[in-house]
C-alpha cells in the first residue's frame, strides 16, 4: 500500500524499497550490482545513467532519496516528474 508523506505540497508517495525495485524492473531496468544496501540499476537497452538506490531492509525510502530518484527517472525515461510519481502510486 502506498501512502503520502506528511507534506501535502510534495505529494510524494511513501514507498518501500521492494516497490522501487518492482518499478525499475517493470520499466526495463536490470540490476547491475549490489554492494551492501546499495543496489545499482541500468536500463537494459543501455540508455540513461546508472541509478543507485540505498535500501535498508524493507524500510520506506526517505523523502529526499525518493525525490532525487524521481528526478533521475524522469530524466532517464524522458517523462515529467509528475508522470513518474503517478506511476509509482499505481504500484
């Protein structure tokens, strides 16, 4: 289940690490490496930059981390940040 963070301006979903990985796999990303809690993903077609997500257990992704991840995904996918947020909420 995805909730929203307390700041109503941002409308960022509260999301767990496993949901981020689910989103990345669904959108053509493959795991490149894993060192400790840092998981690196790259698009299977080789386009875009490497995205690294730090996930500690099955904790929620922190707001600042999620905000940066959304920016990177929007840049890599050629979508707006609002589109990425909407897709994350639909998981």
